[in-house]
């Protein structure tokens, strides 16, 4: 696996600091949390995609430097010293901590495209593609077997149509 040059460890330290500040009741902004998530996605992409170039890590580093400014402004002196020390070690890649890699092959967020939504449904057994094709024609949405998992189907279309199909065929999902 690729080396993230300590940026992954910096993310872990800042994520831990954000959690600590939230537990202490400090007003950690939604913007800081959002930037932590963005940095995590960028780092995850870099580590998992063999074709991702080092330039993508620069974006993660920019996000983390902004998070660092936001979080350290909320710290008391002792916490700031402790986490500045950890950040220095993370920058030098001296910390023995691991970046959390998602094990799922699916994107954690629901994909949205021009009014279309995509959901995944886990089945107890696989449905034949002919049945999925007929369901697609009947409801005007796309039903297809997942390429990543044999027991999941992907349903894509307008939210109202997906909801109606799930209600009508809920018996299939539990069989």
C-alpha cells in the first residue's frame, strides 16, 4: 500500500483532538468537522487508488491545516502543547497510529445525479437479471445486481418511484 507521508497520521491526530474538544463541550464548528471528512475522503482515495497521484494529498494537507487552525484556537494551553507535540510526530511519521480504511467497497454516501438517487438493498438470495429487468420496466427505475456483492441489488431512479417499488415488493427483500 502507498505511504501518505504522515498526512494520514495528522488526520488521526486532528480527528482525535476534535472528538476530545466536542466531549469537553467546546464549540467545534461544522466547517471543521466537514473539512475533517473531506480530508479523510481524499486520503482514503489516495491510499486505495493505485492511480491517484501525490497531488491529491496536497488537497488533504490544505484541509487539515485549516482544521488545525480552527481546533487549536479552542484548546487550553496543556491540550495545545500535547497535540502540537503529536502533530510534530505525525508530520515526521513517528507516531504508531493507523488511518482508518473503510472496508466497504461501496461509497458510504448515497449517490445523487440530476434528480436520481441510488440505493442498495441486501437480499437473502440473488434475483435473476430477467426479474430485475421486468421490475425496471414496470416501475420505470433501474434494478441491477451489484458487481461488488452477489447478495445486493442496486436501485436507481426518482425517489418517489424507488419508494413505491420498495413498498410493493418488500416481501421480496425479506425472502
